[in-house]
């Protein structure tokens, strides 16, 4: 699984709270970033949850 965050990110940090192992907040850009690629298998479900809960639909998952 590969994950990207688009420029639609609102910076609400929900994904960072759900899965800090994968998502980090960039204070300079005021957006979340993906820290690991590819996503480790044991984190795939929580990353899917973060994508589902993203209010801006900014998390794109590629299987």
C-alpha cells in the first residue's frame, strides 16, 4: 500500500493522531506528510481509517 496526501489537506491533524507512525505534521507547510513508504502491513487498517475520516478527502491510497 502506498499513501499520498494532496494539497487539499486542511491540517486538522486527525491522521497524525490516529497513526503517528505513518503521518507527521509539517509546521512549515501546515500540512500532514507521509513518513513511510510503503505502508507496513500492520498499519494498513488504521491508515484506511485515517483516509475515511479525512474531512478534506486529502489522503489517497494506492493498493
